[in-house]
């Protein structure tokens, strides 16, 4: 019959250094399990943070870019109407309208480039995981 007394007798017959070594090995296993749990928790946290960054890039930043591009489309329609009206009247497009049209064209190009870079960044982050 196996009971605590029998186990203690067996342990007492074993060399003391072997028993201590087994205790040390069991402690290492326990430490390894704890470290593994910590790694998992931290890794999960990192993945959550990355998801938040990707969501922010895709939602907030790209949303703002799309909104401004929508405003640019409206401005371009307005500028087309102004150009058409000035031609019909036989007058030159006002200089401040020309400046605004140039600025709008530059913003369109810049924002399209920025949107492309945000998409590349998102794809790069997604590819890394």
C-alpha cells in the first residue's frame, strides 16, 4: 500500500542530492510556466495595441483623407463653374480663384499620396503579423 509514510521511506533512502535536484527541476518548470504565461499576456497586449493602431490608421486618418478629397471634388466643380462663367462673360479668372485652384490641385495630389502611404503602412503592419 502506498501512503505518505511509504513515500517518505523511499525518499529517505534516495540520495539527498537527487531529491534536491528534483526539487530544483520542479521549481524551474514552475518558473517556466509562469514566464510562458507572462509572455502570452504581454504578446496578447501587443497584438491588441497593433490592432488599435491599424484601426486608427484605417479609420481616423483615412477617413479624414477621404473627407478632404470629397471637399476637393466639390471645390473642383465650383472652379469648373467659375472658369465656364468667366469664359462666357469674356473675362479672366480672378487671380485669387487661380491661386485657390492651384492650391486645391496640390492638396489633391498630396492627399492621394498620403492615402497611398497609409495603405502601404497598414499592409506592412498586417504583413508583419
